[in-house]
C-alpha cells in the first residue's frame, strides 16, 4: 500500500530508508518546538500554547505537502519570519499580536490567489537555471554557517564581524568531534550517519561540561508531558486594520513585506531541496511545482488560524534528502514525530546545539557541491551566481540573497545588450528588490 501511495519503487527508495530520512529531518528541525515559542512569546502570546500550536501546524502543513506533492519537504513556522512578526510588526510598529495574525492570514490568501493563477510558477520560471543552482549553494553555505554559529565554532567579533570561538570549551570541541565522526561515517557510507552522529554527541554531552557547572546535555525535567491547550492563541486573529483607510495604509507595507519575504524564502527552499533530491528537470523546471506552492499557501493560512507566524518549507528537509528521503513518506514520518514530540517535548529539548550543528554543516557541504554545475568561466553567469551564494549567508536572508542575484542578472543582461536572457517578469522582480533595498518602495522595511 505504501509503495503504491508514495511510488517508492519509481523513486528508487524503500520504506526503511524513507522512515530513517523522516527521523533525520525531524531531529534536524525539532529545535523549532522550543525556539518558535520563545520568540513569539515576546509579543505577549501564551508560550505553552505556542509549543502545541507550533507542533500541530508543522505536522498538518507537512502532511499537506506530502500528499499534494509526494516530495520529502517538511514545513514549520519559519525562522526569520517569526522574528519579523515579533520584533517589527508587534514590536517596532506596535501592532497587537491578534492583528499581526490577521496580516499573516491576508498574506496567505494573496499567496493562494497567486498560486492558483499560476503567477508563482511564472516567478520560479523567471529564475535562470544557473541562479537556481546558486540558490542551492547559497542555502548550503547558509545552513553550514548556522551550524557553526549555533555550536560556538564561529562567534561575533566587534572588529571583524566574525571569528572562531573558544576551541577549548566543551560544546565547541564536542561539535567539532561530531562533525568529524559524522564525516567519517558518511565517507564509509554508513546508513543513518547523520542521526548516529547526533545521538552520539547528545550522549557524550552528559559527560562534558559546558561551563558554569552545567553539562552540554542535561537530564530532562520529565520524560513525558501532556500538550498544553492551544486555546489562548487558536483562532484569535482579528482584522481591525481593514476597517479604516489609515489602518489599511499602515498595514499594507507590513503585509506586502510578509508576502515578499515569505514568497522568496519558500521558493529558495523549494529550489534548494528539490535540486539536491534530483527533482529539477535539466531545463530548471520543477514537476508538480503548482501543488507545492498550493501547499505553501494553505500552510500560511493555517498558521494564522492556528495562532503562529507563517509556516514555510523547511531547509532542514535537506538533511532527510541526504539520508535518502525521496517521497512524501519521509515527511509523513516527520509529521507524525512532530505530533508525538508534543508528548515528549522535555526529552527532545535536551538535544544540544553541539549535536545538531554537525548535521547542518554536513548538509551544507552536500548542497555546496552543486557549484560544479555553474559555468564560472563565463563571467556574466559567475557574477550573479557568486553574489547570490555569498549574500544569502552574509545577509542572513534567503530572500534578500535571491534579490541580489536577480538584480545582478538583470543588470548584466541589460548592460551587455542581451535583454532576452531575462524574462519580463525577471526584470520586474529585480526592480522590486532594487526599490526594496534602497527603501523607495512603499513596503520597504
């Protein structure tokens, strides 16, 4: 039944491999169960309810993606967007969190209309194949950087922006050891290498000090706990910002910013993960892209109704792809584990950053390998590609990195009088990002 439903044979995979990949994806993204509530709670939302809502929306949205596309792409409330929701919309602009959820809902409706009309597919088609590869590489570099940063291997510096951390500290050398162990296991083609590395580092963390008398991995306060009720945030969205002209003018920039960032973060992740999984066709198009974008749109609406910031496709899905995941069975496994985790949240939360960092670094390396597909000897191809690759991690934004690449592509094509190399929509998108960066567009941040 599973073989027929998920077309396992056609995709060259097995039930055991898909289950293993689903576990890998879950472990790589389980941190969101703690991080998303911690960020959104700054708006005044109930933190316990947010834990439950985070798990529920992630699971339901992931199941949508699995059954609509049969792709191994998991979904959850997006990092970065939750910070924009909390610190810009609710913080700087002073919007109540209930109104902010209403803005997320409107964003989702617009998303859905763009998806059903085919506009979002045209947007993806307007991105040149080399730039799609560059997006994959940029995301790889980004998540590798995140892994190094989370483990303390790379830290902030007031003069050089970044520098290396204290390699004598327990968490840092434990993370480095995890990277080494996982790398060797992968080199030996050991199945489940990434999960084995995570478990090994987590267990070792019980015996390594992190500082202040604490261990890297600490015993949980409990093994199981019943999920909190989502009632404090569920269906609490309001739409007062639509009642007056001034309120609409205030809300429009915020909704359009959500739309822009959400759209390109989703597109970037979709391209990055599916490229690595081998789903992109030689011409750079993606089969069933309409269904994938429909799942994204419905997930955005779902997140607003559930009581959290926008749910997006998760780049950590790449960890499951590298573990062999090729179908929706991978993400069905991830979704079920998300639901189960709500009963084991105390246990899940003991997995330290030192254990998840090696997985992010290794997956980043895998994704960067795609750079060999870009003709770097052709400068007009190399410039947009390289700028995209380095901008995504340095700007800490997939969307803005894509914007830099689109602008560079358009400028090169126009300046070299090769205007046909970029579609009309491509020029429009480049112009939007240009105006956005220089804050002369109504929805500039």
